[in-house]
């Protein structure tokens, strides 16, 4: 296969035929390079990680389920180092092209999986999502993407970042295929009644650039016309930026617990911005994490109450279109902070979130997200695209 987008790990020949029959028979997929594939070293986006680890002795269950369903794995994709970025720019392996906006970043950390799917190199691709690593590149590359309910799909055989936030997710160009993959990966793939109530998160939309708010209004109107009731709300009684700080404290503590020992021993080379994040993670104390965890529990209770009774929450996936490639860190950090504020919401409660490629601005894709209560993944996968298409 000719990889014209730089999406795949080079010099890594990973091709595994799927089962001869199954619901995904005849389809191809790629997997992010933090999923174990038996007999191959899981690189996690960093050469020093690759150098210091042995080949996997088994294949990650999420990958095996897709193979058993008939899909053929055609390669492993480039990712941000240890999944600790939202940009998709890897100093070691290169930045995959965003096929929908080649002069802009693809988003990360599941950058190669998004690039391969948007570039039609595969039918769909696996990624992981801790703080937006599927949702953000899906929005930037004009794809359907979902982060599953936390714990709904096994993360065994997946290099962790922050285990209480880490989820499996996937990309597709068509809503129907996103749904078909979900029927394979998710437990008890049944569909209940349609969403009865739509919540529009005004404080989340306030984080988006003005043009993004404008182009999403038509899609919001379609949703509003097709639900029994619509309510504009503020998610936070104070500010969503405080939620971000809580998420970052809990997450970065877990990051250092997961990787601090290896970093201290291997002294790996990271991109400057990622190295700074690991350094900050090393300074978070158990007491700080416990305090943040208590506040996280309060936020979770509030969100679970809001999402009860077949409620769907609507918010922008990202605050703007994909930033330009090679933008200075001061510019990307500002975008990253607002993006994290939007993407942390689902992570704090462990909820599923689907992003839909519903609009464009300045020739670039814009995603709209729908979130529902934990365990409502199949409802989102089934109903959200159909609601939008009927408008």
C-alpha cells in the first residue's frame, strides 16, 4: 500500500487477514501504535520506548475482536509520543498529513489513524482517547469519531496514559460504518428509545471561535426540531476552566504513576512540549490528586444528573478549525487549553461522545459533538447521524 499521507509506521510490516466470515468482512483497518500486536513491538510514538520494550506476546482484545469480525489489519499508525499531545506532530516519525486540510495539523494523539481513514487508505481505524485523542483529530480531519464509555471496551494490551481516563475509540468516513464497528466492539449492542431531551451547553459553545458557533447553529436547529424538549444550560456553576484544572491534576498524576519509573530509568528523548508535560506530571502530589478526585466526583454527579432519562448533551468538538502545521508553541498552547476544556467534560464523567463532521469554515472541517450517559454508546452511534441527516 502506498502511504501518500505519512500515516503509517514505516519499516513495520503488519498485515493480518481477518476471519473468512464476519460482520466486518472485506473491510480494512489500521490501529494506533499503542495497541499490542502479537510478535511486534508496540512503539507508542517514541523510539526509546520501542528500543526498550520486547515484542508483544498477545494481541490487544480490541484489535482481535475486529479481526475475528472479518476486518483485515493493514498497518500500525503514527501517534504522538505516549499519547501525550493533541497536535499529531511527532518529531521522530513525522506529522501525518491532514487530507482534509493539508496545510494544517491532523490533531492527535491518534493522528495517523485519522489521516489513514480520511485519506481512504483504510475503511476505519482504531485510536485511543484520554483527553480528546480521537475526537480532536476526527473533527480536524472531517471524520466521524467516538470515544467509548470508560471501561466499555477493554484497554488490555494498550499502552496507558492515564487509566481512569483512557478509552478506546475509532474513526470512519461514514456514520453507518462507525455504528457497525461499535456493534462488534461494544457489549450488548442494543438500541433503546430515541433521545427525549437535548441540552445545549452554552458555556461550552462560548469557548468556540465566533465563526464556529455560527456554522454550527444550523445543525443545532435540526437537532432541536427533532427532540421532545430543548434546554440551554451552563455545565459549570463557576467556569469550565476550573474543570480543566481538575482533569489535568488527576490525569497527570496518573501519567507519572504509569510512566515515571520508565522515564527516570530510560531518560527518553521527547519533543520539548511533551517533555515539559511529563516534568509537570512528576510534581503532582498524591494529596493534590486526592483533592482533585473529590472535586471530580462532584462534577461526575452533576453530569450524571444532567444526562439522565435519555438526554443528549450538545457541544462543539473543538474551539476552531485545525491549526496550521509548524505553528509556534505559544499559538498551539492557547488552542490546546481551550480544546482541553471542551474535551475534558466526557473524561471527567467517563461518558461516550461522538463527533460528527457537519460543517466547514474556511474550507476546513468543523465537528459537532453529542454526549450521553455512560453506557449509551450504541444510542449515540445509531441515532445521532440519523437525526442530523433528517434535518
